[in-house]
């Protein structure tokens, strides 16, 4: 009888808990529902979504249709690395959903998953850092996840920035690393970040994790001076185990991504500093404005989406209020409070860019990996992150609850329309069995010019891939330094300009797939194939391009082998 009552009680308690979790999550679902669910088969705004959709469609076709590991994106710019692409994540939330529901719908559904995960990650991180109120933690998590940084970047197509919503989980699991199996959770979270996109925000998240580890070890050393070295091993053990496991799980992704970015580094000059006027506007303006209206004409090369990070005027007011209160009684400031406040101010300084020779961003720009980063205003996301964490120590007072509710509603209302803009239905009959050919501006008039092509927003790159057609003027940021479809020069040409896949017309294609191509000679002489050569290709077991880079845009794929049967195979090579 007691067992039955206890079982019933536990079941009811669990149901109540699940109901509360669902109720608390509901505002996040409402915020993303239109964008993610109602428009699941719509065309995102912004050319970046076409780039990401094409990448994930290439992976989907490689896996489901050709049953091959997606090493290579054969449909873009004459062929380029896919698995090694720092903005593509094979082992990621979006890839799983793309494989299950299709590319367009899968990417839409992934947005819902990221926003929900981001909300709960921030809530649990605030509680872990000492927030005394569940209500304050919930309201701060709403404000953070509804911020315009997330709305502008994810709604505008910067899918690799979704890792920002996973960052709280990285910090949370790192803080819990000494708990039972804590190192496993940190290892899994970090591995997911790396495999999702070893891009800007992942690198920055891992750098912050490194700083947290350094602080943790230093504090332990300060409180245990004089101990024998072996006594430190239990403290170091979870970090070492996690590091080894991460290298095992992510080693291949890191190595091949490093190879690609090393051979094609995107070394950009320092961006112009962000004027204080623009910095303030980015935090206070609820609507989009032209950045040039706030600065000298043409001094800022980016649109408002790269600056905006509205997360509430009330939120900023509370931050200033709490900081003043804390500083008035410095003795009550914990080490953790000081560290969060200092990190927040550093993030603000970084977002101002190279305003001084020794400014944080200027110094960071001369460090490896960070020297390929641009747009200093993106560091505003970490400023907002720090503000939210600092506010976790707000007192449990009715006026505080009221102000946070007002701020959460305000941020929701300000950024809802930015994320949930209208989307046109995307309808595409997929024909992966079409004979593969390269195109120049697939079903697009190049006379429209760069701005005209971008304004169409019809997923030109995705449409070509789903019809098994390559697009020479695709977009790969590591290759297209000039950005968007016109640079750099290439020796590839399209079938619509008289260039079939076998340009020399002395062989026929008997089999084609991203990694395996078979040709049958119909004539003598060298065979010229309309794809990028590189050291990753073998021809009849030999490596004719062993001394080249992974791909060469300005060299021809010429086969001198006189054999009647030609077998071209992709072979990953470091």
C-alpha cells in the first residue's frame, strides 16, 4: 500500500514538474514557432541561408543517395571540402534533422532546438553561479535568448552562430567537471560545439573555457600551496580525461579544418573601429538603422545586423544599478562577481574594435586563428552574456521581478518581427539522378549584377544541388574573398556556356558520384574534366596532383593516363 502511494506521489510530482517545464518553455516556443514550424518549408531571407542550405543538401545527398561520407562538396565552386568546412557540422543537431525531414524543413526545426537549448542552458548556468531566485533566472534567460543578436544572425542566415546558444552548456559542464561523470558531460558538450562549427563563436567559447580552467587551477593552487605535485593529480584528472576524449572525438574535424583554413587563410585587414555612438545605438535601438547614419559615410562596411544587440534598456539600467550597489560595498563583491564584471567590460572593449594601438581587439587580431576574425561588434554578444550573468545576483524584490518582466516582454516584442519575417514557400522537385554538369549562374541572369542576384533570394545554390547540377559561381567564404559569387577567378566553365563535364569530349561518364567518377575513353589524348584538381584526387591509383593544395581554382583537371577506363577517386590527404 505504501509503495503504491509512493509510486503515485512520485508520478504526480514528475507530471507537475514536466508541466512546469513545458509552461516555462512556452514563451520560447512561441517566439520561434512561426519562423521554425509554420514557415518550415519557406525560403529564409539573406543569401547566407542559401549557402548553408546548399552545404547541408550536399551532405544529405552524399549520405542518403550516394551512401558516401560527405568529405567533398562537388556541387559548389567546382568542388570544395565539405567535412573540413569550419561552418559545416556533420555531427550536429541540424544535420540529424536535415537527414530526417529534408534540408529546408530540417534547418527550420533546428532553430527551435537551439533556442530551447539556449534558454535552459542559461537558466541552469545562472543557478549554478549562485542566482538565489528561480524567477529571476527564468526571466534573465528569456531576455538573453530573445536578444536581437540571436534574431538578426540566425534569422539572417548565420547558422554557425547557433553555437552561441550552446555556450551556456559548455560553461555549465566545465564548472561541474569535478562532479561524478562531470568530465564526460563537458567532453560531449565541447565535442558537439566543435563538430557543429569550429567557427568564430566556438573558438571564443573554448577560449573562455580555457580562462575558466586557468582561474579554477590558480584558486586551487592558492589555497593548497606546498602540496606535493602528486596531490594535484585528482584535480587535474577530469581536465586531462576530457581533453584526451575531445581530441579523440574531434581530432579528424580539427585536423582537416585546420588544413583547409591553413591552405586558404582568410586574413582580413583590421576593421574600422566602432564609434561609441554606434556602440550605444546597437544596445539601445529597438529598430534597424543605417550604420552610416551614425558614423562617417562608408566607414562601417556592414549592415545593422552585425551591430544590433538589443536586450532591453531596462536590463542595462538594472546592470548599472547592481554594479553601483556592488561597488559601494566592495567587501561584499565575491571573486566570481569581479571576474564576471571584468570579463563583461573586456567584451565591451573588444566590440569597439581597433580604437587604439593596444586595444583588446587589436591585440587579439595578431594572434593565430583570431587573426582571421572580423566584425568586432560581434563581441557585443559576450557583453550581453556577461550582463545577464552579473544580474543573476539581483535581490529577490517585487520591483526587480516587475522590471525583469517588463524587459522580457519588451525584448520579445522588439525582436519577434526580426526573426519571424514572411517567407515564400520553397517547392523543389529533387532529381539527384540527373547527369551531373557544371553551370554558370544556374537559372539566373548574370546581367542582374551582384546586388540583383542577391535580391532574388530564390535559393539558387540549393536548387542547383537538388537537381544534381554544380554551380561554378557558388560561394565559399575561404575562397571567395571578394564575397558573393563573383570572385575569385576560376578556370571552370558551365555547360550553359558550352563546357560539358568532359570538356575535351574524348571520354564519356559511366558513373558519377561526389567521390567516385568513372570515365570511358572515346578518343586519344589528354582528358580534361570540368572540376577542381587537388591533392585529394587519385586517378587510376596514382596522385597526379600530389604537390597541389586541396583544390586549385586556376588549374585544370587534366588526365594523361592513356588507359581506356579511368577511375577518379577522392582520397582524404593531410
